[in-house]
C-alpha cells in the first residue's frame, strides 16, 4: 500500500494532516507532491497493490491524472481515494471517488500521533520546523462554529482532543525537533495545566499557546 498527496499548489508549508493520520494508521509511505512537487515521476518507479490518493477540490485535476497514469502503467494495481475523520483542511473539503478507502476511526485521544516522517517531503518539513520558518502543526480540534462563507469547515460541530493529549504530542515534537518555538508553547501549556484550571480554561489556554506557534488545526 502507498499513499499520495497530489499537488494542490498552495499551503506547501502544511502537511496533508488527514493523510498523515491515515498513513500512520495504515503504516504507509506518502509521496507528497504538494510540498515536494519534483521529481514528478517518482511515484511511477515501482508498483504497489493499493494506491490511496487524498483528494481535495484544489488538487482534483492532479489526482485524476495520477489515477489515469498509474492504472495505465500498472493495470493490476487498485487506485482509490482515501478519506477519514478529517473532512476539511485549509477551508477545502476532501473529495472521494466511487472506490474509496475509508480510514474509519474517530477523532480522539486514542489516535496515534501523526508520523510525518512517512512523507517523502519530511526533510523539508523538518528543516523548516527546526528553523522556525514553518509552524509545527497540531490538530487540536475539528469543526468550527463561525460562518466564513468561503470555508467548508463553517458552522460545524466542534470536537476536540484533551489538552493533556495535545501537550503530550507537543512534548514528543519537542524531543524530535528541538525547536525553541515548540518548546515555549509546550512549557507554557504544561505549566498552566498544573494550575488545576477548569477544562474550559485549559482549552482556552492551550488554544492561546498553540496559536503562538501557529499550531491550531
Ligand atoms: S474561522 Fe472557522 S469557518 Fe472561518 S475560516 Fe476559520 S475554520 Fe473556516
């Protein structure tokens, strides 16, 4: 099994978070054309049994051309869309073909943290996270009560992970990246959690801390 993130020509500094969770769950590698557009033919150097393509409206045309070319080169392979609990990223909804691989797991503290090293663009992410040039992403919640007309997330039920679980993920990122910005946000969030705040206060504090490093999902 192999996953691919087609080129959306935007938000190159943000991993496809839906695909990151799916790749971690299925233990799959990801060819990431959005952050690493070249070399364009690297997907076609070997055959896999199932190719999972993560599709958004902004990458729909590239996703379709990948499907056509892969099926032509490897007629025995199955090319499917891949979809999971995250149905929107950066305002754009995820789409699916008739044949889709459903990552049917609820968003909760039980999920393993996304393993971004599964992306072949990981070195680019790592270098930019470490230098503080790009923000390390943490998906703290899904949905949004606001009504921005251009955004597919608008007016949807808000669900979140616990602050403790988010801090655990930040701690892990701190160990791996050793970046000052991650360290600062993590220490602030952890310190405040120890002050026995109410759940609402913890969530507000975590949100503020994550905003410092642009970590709001
Ligand atoms: S505030 Fe909510 S609806 Fe508006 S862009 Fe952000 S996520 Fe989308």
